[in-house]
C-alpha cells in the first residue's frame, strides 16, 4: 500500500504527471479567463525551469554534497564490507530473454566491483523488487560473478522494497556477520536519503557515492534551452529531495 501511495504522490507532484495534473485543475476549476491565462503563464514558467540544465545544476548541488572516495581514503579507513543498493530491475529484456537490472543498478554494480577489487572486501547487495520471478539482489549477485568476475563473498538481502527497507534488512545481515564499517555504494544524488536511513542503525557507515550529476557550469546560452534530458534529471533530483523530506517528516 505504501508503494501505491508513493507512486500516486509522484504522479501528482513530480513531472511530467504534475504538469498534466495542474493543467487539468486549471481547466476544471478556473472559470475566469484572465485568471486562467495568469495561471497558465505560471505553469509555462514552471515547465521551462524544470527542463533546463541550469536547474539541474542547482538541484543536484543541494543533494550531491559528499565527494567521491579518494585514494587516500581507500587506504586509510576501517571499512570491512561493501553494501550496494539496487536501483531498479526490468521485467524483460529481449537480448537476455529475461529480467535485467536497471540503469542505476548497473552503474552502482560497476563501481562496487571496482571498489571490491581495490579493497578485497566482501559485498552485500540489497534489493527485493521482483520482476519475472527474479529479485534485484539475486540478479545483482549473478552479474557480479558472471560479468565482473567477483570471487569473494557476496551476501544477498532480497526483502527490501525501498530505501528504508534496504537499511533495516541490510543492517540485520551486517550485525549477524559482525560487520561494523560498511561502505555504502549508491548514486551520489541518492546518498543523503541512504545515509539518513542507514545511520538509524549504524553510525559508522562510510558513504561511497558514484554517478555524479553536479558538475561545473559555464552558464552558456545552451544551458538555458529546454530539453528532455534535463527534465528527466530534474525529476530525479526532485524525487530525492521530496523523498528525503518525507523520511524526515515521518520519522
């Protein structure tokens, strides 16, 4: 039920569904033509600002505040395990004739595999969304073995349905095996919400963000031109900002 409520919330408040919802409300509720024109102008501005790269820059700067691990940090901390959060699963891919990991899961696994080869630490993959009879974490483990040639221990957490679940069920496995200083591997924009959840159970977690979107910007004319890529990236950022706010509100 909570996942259904979350999806409805996203549909109403996040683009592109939010744009459609506002337009429908405007047409149905506003009878005065001048008021309708003003509201539509505001909506045009909203659509514009949520489809330009400049907005990406500011939204991701709010989220991506933790830098990537440096070579010095890799050598100097107490990490004893690598935790990798799932980022989606697809029910069917023609070229694989079955389920496949999503885009963000693939990127996180690649960095986690690189990190494992640098540190020789065991891995814990966490994600319980099921598609085609396969759960995220099960598929993640298989890909780490088959495609990234990981030979060390890989623990599987396959009950979680969201970030809070990831932290709860993963922390149980970590405690069971006496791991105290886990690296947390997830997308840089997702890290604030992940840390907020995991630090409820373990204050010693070490963020290992990857896949940064926030970069330097020259503020050239092209940065003010709307495009679909910026809309998608702004959706990701807003999703995380609202998600973090919701987690803190419902604690």
